[in-house]
C-alpha cells in the first residue's frame, strides 16, 4: 500500500519500518473503521499466527541453505545443493 504524507511522517516518528508495515498488512486482522476506512489490527492472536508461520519459513530456509539454480533466458535449467 502507498503511504500518505501523514502516514510517512508518523511512520518515521513511531519507528514503523516498511518491513514492519508489510508484516502488519500480511498478518493483521482487517476490521471496519470510521468513514468507510479499514483498520488492520495486529494483536496477540495475529502475533502468534505470524510467529508460527515465520518459524515454519525459517525451517524451510534451513532445508534449502546451500542450494543453487542454473538459469538462462528466464528459464530454470536445473537446480542442486552444494
């Protein structure tokens, strides 16, 4: 999502990095807010789901550590582990 000028200022003031914002967008719960807007809430439940999924991702990354793809002309030709 694109940040408004106000949101850019607030993100700097409050230490919300682009990664932090992306994680809230990805794992947050969307609810209605006044004026037809939406609020994306990242509470305890959302935190627990995000931790679980990110732990699974870390395990997955460990499995493929040392892997390589051989590519040419935007095609994967082969893959292997070093």
